[in-house]
């Protein structure tokens, strides 16, 4: 009988990409405060998943921890999206009328 896959490896495939999709949608929020809070929360959530999966004890017969590698890839993509959010914010700021309260 084959051993079941560890549940924590499933954080890498279905959960992290959903967080990335949410991070892309966050770029279009009208509120600057919500954009920044949620844009920072997404990479932190993926980092927390990566740290958890990476610290799980793996027996030698289980092979490599594929979930940690995939989560690292998602973390890199999430950081790139965070930089993109910064660039979008700079463009919005440069195009906004000066001395106007939000």
C-alpha cells in the first residue's frame, strides 16, 4: 500500500497560487491603505507556509521536500508582485494632482 502524500505539501500547489492571484487583484483596489496592507500580507503568508513546510521532519525514505521548493518559487513571484505594486504606487503618485487629500 502506497503511503499518502503529506498534507503540508498541498500548501505549495493550491494555496500559494491562490494567494498570488489575490495579490494581483489587490493591485486594483481603490484604497491605498488596503493595497499596502494586503500586498505585504501576501508574501508574509507564503513565507510562513514556506517556513512551516521547510521545518517539517522528512524521513530519508520520503525523498526530497518538493513543497518547500515550489513554495520558494511562489515566494519569489510574490516578492516580484510586491515590487510591481510599488511601481504601480509610484506611477499613481506621480500622476496624482498635488496637494490633494485622499
